[in-house]
C-alpha cells in the first residue's frame, strides 16, 4: 500500500488534478441545467413547438444514459485521461454547435453531442481512485459528486442573469470557454493511469438500448399531434417492445453488459432501480415544465408571467433543500434506516407534485412545492446510494451504482417525453397549453412517485443487505447521491 501511494504521488500533483477534474465536471453540470429555464425562449427563437423543444432536454438525457457506461468502460480499457479529454472535446463541440444553432434540429444534435460528456463522471472518479492517496479518495470523490449536484442547481439560477445581460447563446459560449480551459489543463497536468482493465464493449446492447428508447420517446412525444391510434405511433411502440426484448436478451448474453440483468434479479437491486426510474420520471419532467408553467402570461388564466431569472429562483429551493438534506442523510439513515428514507422521500416528492397539480395559484405555493421536492429527492437519492452499495459485493459497487444512476437518467428522458405529451395534448387558440394539461401532468408525476414509494416497501433493510453482500460499504460510494461509477474494482 505504501508503495502504491508513493507511486501515485510521484506521478502527478493531486491538488492540480483535482482542480482540473472539478473544472470539467462543473462545466458539464452547468450545461445540464442552464437550458431548463430558457426552453420557452429557445422555443420562440427557433420557431418550434413546446413538445419539440422538450427534446433539448430529452436528447441530452438519452445520450448521457447510453454513453456514460460505454465511455466509462472505454476509460478502464484504454486510459481514463484520454477519455476524460475526449468527453471535454465533445462538450466543447456540442456547446459551439448549440451556440450557433440556426434551427431546433441543429440544437438537438448539439445536445446529443453534449450528452457524451456524461462519461466524464465515471472517468473522473476512476482518475481519483487511481492517482490520489488512498486516504484522500473518499473525500475527493464526495466533493466532485457534490459539485455535480450543486452545479446543476446553480445553472438554473445563473441562466436568467446571463440571458438578460447577454442572450441565450451565451448559455453555451461561457461553458465552452470553461471547457476549453479544462481540456488544455487536463492534457498538460492530469497523469494517465497505468491501470488497464481487460474487456470489450458490448455494442449490440448499446444499439438496442438506444433503439428502443428512441422509438418509445418519439412515440410518446409525437402522439398528441399524430394521434395515439395512428400507424406511426403504434408502429414505434411495437418497435420499442421488440427492441427492448432484444436488448434484454443481448445484455444477458453479453460478457460485459451495459446493464447487468443478472444483478438486476436481486430484490434489493431491482427495487432500488425501479424506484430510481420512477423518481427520474418525476424529477426531470418537473424541471423541464415548471419554468414554462410559471413563465406563462397571467392572461392565460394561470402562470405568473415570470422572467427567466424569476423562474430559476422558483426552482432554487429544490437545489438548496436537496443539498442540506444530503448533509444529514447519513445520520438519518443510521437512525431510521435507508429503506425508510427512500419511502419518506418518495412520499414527500408525491406531496410536492400534488401541490404543483392542485395548489399552484400563488407564488408561495410554488416555492413551498419546490422546497419539498428537494427534500424528497435528497432523502431518496442519498439513501438509495447506500442501499445499492450494501446490496452487492464490494467488487460490484461501481457497476451497481452506475446502473442505478443510469436508470434514473433513462427515467428522466421518459418523464420529459410523457409530460410533453400530456401538456401539449390540448392547446388554447393562442397556442399556449391549457392549465388542465399541467394539472394532469403533475398529477401523473405524483402518481409515479406514489408507485415509487410502494416499490420502496419491497426493499430489504440495509442491515440484511450488508450481511447478504458479504462485505463492508465503500465509503466513497456512500457519499455519492446517485453518482455514476462504472467498472470499478474493490480497493
């Protein structure tokens, strides 16, 4: 161990490496959320519909959910620094393309390219594990994971001032500058790990996963305009079912699956993943559509005519309460149990969505609802991370945690498409959605979180899990509220 630590220290400077990693992850986290409060602005500027502009978020989530495990594994096989730099290049190219996008189609393509950068998270965690002294790993990983969450919340708040001082194009120019700096400093200062993990990429499962998700999301988002009984929608839904079945078979047969279906059979794993999927549906759908709701002119009979800045501030309580809850989640889990926290978090989230559905006529109600949402999701995410770690042997913690985060992202892409389908199914003569669309949409999200709480009832307790897994928790993984680490090994 002493030799390994000495080798790590002689290869580079951990503080410098950490600063570079933080810069790259910070740029990625900002781009996750900067566009959320400005979807209405992008819709008007690029002359598109509310349903189509939702793909600015959905395409990003879809791309990230597919590319994160692939790039994480490539990093283990070919070199983590190399992949980290490549993800920064993809983020820069996508940001440049988004900044100059003349149409919604180009913007969506740019967001797909940006989604490739999701792969920097598992690679960054791997670099820390390989290059830092053993006693520093847990703290460094925890800070990077927290930075990803805080950066995403910060983006919602910064979007308004940036757009009002400049224009929405600068939501991409500024992260582009930060990304270029991160890429150059990564090339100069981040050491390439000598560790390599043999293996190969299972491309067939990746293609089938992207195929069935894309078919499903297009069908859900276009059904209001094409008709639920149209041949196009029915054909896409049928294709999604067939491709999903093929994907499951391909994952079962793959030597290195993207999502380990054999691991999914464990009660503790599939219940956590089902809960993560349903939470992802509600969280991302709310983040995508609540700003549009509050920005709606009061002349429509609902909404507050809020500016981009004001709509971002209305979502700020969610980021603040999620961060605060994360600080105390470990203590609460030890006292009450992780299973209880997941169920409580889902029920609080259900209450938040119910408020948004039926009590959204005053601004204070929106602030209360988003604050509750942060509490609910903060409790659930923190507890699920620890439960997943306790559910599997130490050598599988990275794969299991990455799978859980990935499934939540998949849920997010589905949730955004479902919400778009519901909200845009009935429009006023002005082209604005009817209030009933938002009411129904948020009520459906509340129902999804109620189902998540019921799934939580099926989870084994953390005490039983630790005994079944046959090993202690990894401290660094318990600190990641839904972090994504793919292919790590036991220390």
